[in-house]
C-alpha cells in the first residue's frame, strides 16, 4: 500500500472522554464531569449512560454544548421528562462499584471549528 501524502496521520481533534458526575432534568440539561473537561462551546458530544445510572432516554444521544465552567456544560437535550440520573449506584442494582457514565466528544459545530485547530497531541 502506497503512502498518501495528503492523509493527515496526526489528527488534531482529540479531546478526551470524561466521566459524568451528574445530569440535571432540565432543558437544556446541565452536565457535570468528575474532572476538568477542557471542552469548548460548540463541540458535539455523545452521552453514554449505563442502565444502572438511570436516564436511559438520554443514552447515546448527541448534542451541542455550551461550556459554563471547568467541570460543567449545558447540552441542547431536553431531559425534563426523563428518569433522573443516578449519581451513586446502589450495590443492589449493580454489583459493579465503579460503573461510570461518560461524555464522548464526536465533533464540533461548523460555525465554530475552534477545537480542530487546537493541537493537543504536541
């Protein structure tokens, strides 16, 4: 296989997935991560929520975020009618003590394209 000089072997968009501490029942929903997320407003993220954490209606949904703090952001998903997010899982519900919900960056709004120019690999 020949090397294609036009292929970017060092992609720039590599923000990390983060564990979720809480999600509010609101519109837009407020998401709090367990550590600094380093995300930017306009990023598109996917919520990954295990059954034991509740709020299954939001599992695998994607939305555009607005950063409100180092560990918080709002996401354009209406969670008002969804089951609540469970911060601490009862061992009777799940024997997995470290079960985590996660937020995974998948892209960003075409209007901003700011994270694509941030080289986090260097």
